[in-house]
């Protein structure tokens, strides 16, 4: 037990400036990973759009967007993005989805609308999470991953 207490005392020997710098770096990393933007003041501007939603929430958003679009007679609802490869797309897909495979994302990301809500999916949710993070680093603030992908759907 004495050894554990000694380890804690060693951490307290670090200067406050080093500990605060480490804390700021961790907060910045977490903010970037969750799609938040840092303001010039150093404060974090939070993005209300979650990094990831489950299939129930995604389904709700799609249904609500479709209902609103029909009432307003507009087609600017939720943009559903499939990032699987063409052979996976041909096998099965969600109605209304657009295909931009992960392998083509760097060349084609400008096909994704910046001004609309975007839900991204793949087979299990791993590739789509990569795409969500990629798009968020390019200023797409309304994009979320569908947790579990089409398999969960």
C-alpha cells in the first residue's frame, strides 16, 4: 500500500504548467474527435450533431426528414451516404442512399452536401466512422455515423 501512495506523490511533483498542458491537449483531442471546433479564444465551440447515432435514432431522423420534405414539397431532407464498395451496394442497400465508396472518398467527398444532415453507413460502422471523421475535418459539421451499419439496420 505504501508503494501506491509513493506513486501518487511522484505525479504531484510534476509542475502545474505541465499537467495543465497535458489536460488542454487531451481536451483538444477529444473535441476534434467529436467534431467540435476550437475558437480563436481557445474555447471549444460544441457541435450539437452527435458523432454517432444508433439505428433507431437514424430511422427516426430519416422518417421525420421525409415527412417534412413531403409537406414542404422539397427534397432537402437527410442525405444518406453508403461508403461500402460497389459489390456490397449491389447486394443490398438502404432506399434513398447515395454510394461514395471509402476507396473513392478523397476524390469524391465534394458530392456530399455541406448544408444538409448526413448519415453515413457501411457494413458494421467502422469504415463509415472513418468517413465521418474525415468529413468533419473538412468542415462537414452535420454528419454522423450510423452505429452498427447496415448489419444492425
